[in-house]
């Protein structure tokens, strides 16, 4: 766990081991995965109700040259969102691939929080 105060409630779960995953069951019509992007972050696959949602999501972030050291990480980014789902039980699964962008320093993925699209305007996460 990363105790960075810029993360939601100062917590962020990370892994760089391919196959590690997190599951988030929810009921509703939408969901957002909130996490960070960084120089050492890699790729993840996202499944919703057992169906792969997109190509691997790349969490690598290349900071602008003018960025100060220690500020190269982008916190609380919406890494994936799904809306207009049927109002029923769903399961979101995020899997670390262990792969990375050739420019990334490692293959970590970040899970900071989950949010429902209608709650984002109020800064509410789960």
C-alpha cells in the first residue's frame, strides 16, 4: 500500500506481478476505476461481468520536462469508466498484465478507489 496523501484517503494499492487482480462487485448503472499514472506504471486489463472491455490500459505517464521532482505522478485519474449499464449487480475485475510501455521503468498498476459516475461531481469514491 502506498501512503501518499494525494491518493484517496491516503491509500493506493499497487502491484507489478502479472495475474494479480482486484474485483469490485457493485450494483448500478456505471462505475469508474480511479488510480494513478506514473513513470514506473504498466498495463492492466479490465473485465466487466467477465467481458474484456478494451485493449490493455496503459498507466504510464511521461512527465513534461518542466515538472518538479516528486510531482511526476498523476493522482486520482479515471483510468476506466463504464456508463449506461443495466441497473443490476455487476463485477469489475482489473488484472495486472505484468507488461509495460517500453519507456516505463516498471509494470506497476494502481488501484486507488472506485466511483460511481454520478458521484464524481461530489468527489465521492468507494
